[in-house]
């Protein structure tokens, strides 16, 4: 089955850029979606189809996908960006959804 | 924006069954797939199952295949997850989710979740 690999944690100072990576075999061939989850809350989508932002998501959130790595970048990081971030793809070879293990973002 | 409200969670013994329901605040077009995802305590998200807009096609994670059944009642904007032969590892918060379009698309709108605890 398809595996998505995320670093467990990322720490970033306020105002800097956080980069969260999602590794997968030839992931550039897939559409990658990203979700933010804050403690005690349901996830929300922050980027879909590699780089599209849903309405209401700040432009500070951006996505890219190349080779074996997809990346979610959060620029000008704020304290409110703390939370867990998950990448997600659809594995069409077996018709199943797949989540990465999640990355906890901490704002220093 | 449509809102989703899950119900039906609770405490069940191993081997038991539960039926989760998801009520949408408004009609969801058959152009949209629906899904269930779950999260074990302190763990990450796990995709569980998806269903096409018409309900004709269903998809399951290997860990629940043969035990769980996803379904939808489009006229009444209700969605279900029938869970049989439950195991301790099925414990967690179960989220009902509307996709961005097709069943394989991004998970657009999430419910607040309902908690399932499998324990003797």
C-alpha cells in the first residue's frame, strides 16, 4: 500500500516560514491535500490538489508537489498556526485514501 | 456551507456492532462523494471508507473491509457507517466528511465527530 511520510514535529519562530514535507513514491503524480487540526477540533482543509487554497484560508498557506515530496509552507507564521498538519492522497491503484502520520507545528 | 452532525457512537464490547449516522444540514448533491475518517486517541488521522455520489461504489481501508459498510440516503441527506465485529483497535473519534467533488477528492467539510469505544 502507498505510504506517506511526515516528520513528527516542526518548530518555527513567529514571522518565519514553516515547511512541512510529505514524502511518497512519485508523489508528484498524485493530488496532495493538506489538513490542519487544532486540539479538540475536527480537521480543516488548508490546501487541496497540491496548491489550491479553499476560500477563507490565508494566502500565507501554500503548497507544492515535485518528485517524491509534497510541501506545505506557512509563511509569516503566527501563534494561531500551531496544530497538527496531515497530508492526504488517494491511492488509485487500490482505490483507498491514505494519510500521512501528521506533523505537529510548534510556534516558539 | 453544509454542516455534518454525527451520532451513534458509544461503548461497545469487542465483537459487537454500532451504526454511525451522519445528518447533513442540507441536501448534498450526488455529484459529491462522502467519506468516514477516524482518529484513535492520541494518534493521527486514518481514512476508513468512501462512497460515490450515487452510492453505487464503495471503498474501504483494509483494516475494516468485510466488517464495515458505508451507505447513503440521498433524499434524506443521511449517511451511515455500519460497523460489525468491532475490535479494540477500532476505538476512536469517527468523522463524517463531504468530499470536494468525486469520492477520491479532498475531504472538504468535516463533522465534529462521534466517539466509539470498543472495550469489555
